[in-house]
């Protein structure tokens, strides 16, 4: 899988969260970032970074999805998640 395909898959996760309104904070974050002056594409890219960060945390720590941690990272945008 190349970089373009990976990006498409992560953005699909973001779009699915927005479409399903699950968690609702994803859609709220999109609206907030757009209201702050970011384009829709920029906002989705930022949310995608949070998705990737949560996935990385799950893999490195062999943990389950932590919605509280995920939502906290969304609320910090446009500040990016820390490594």
C-alpha cells in the first residue's frame, strides 16, 4: 500500500466518524476548525493526525481504543498530538 492509499484510508475513517456522528466530537471539531478559518480539507487532515496518533498509541502500548484520550486530542486541535 502506497502513501496515497494510506492517506485515503485514514480520511475514510474521518469521513465515517463525521457521517455517523460517532464520536460526535469529530464532527464538532470539524465545524470548529472551519469556523477558525481552516479549510475543510485542512481540518480533516488535522483530525486524521489525531486518528493516526490514537492508532499509534494503541499499537505501541497494546491498548484498546481510548475515546477519552482521542476526544482530548481533538479538543486540542489545531495543536497537534504529541509523540
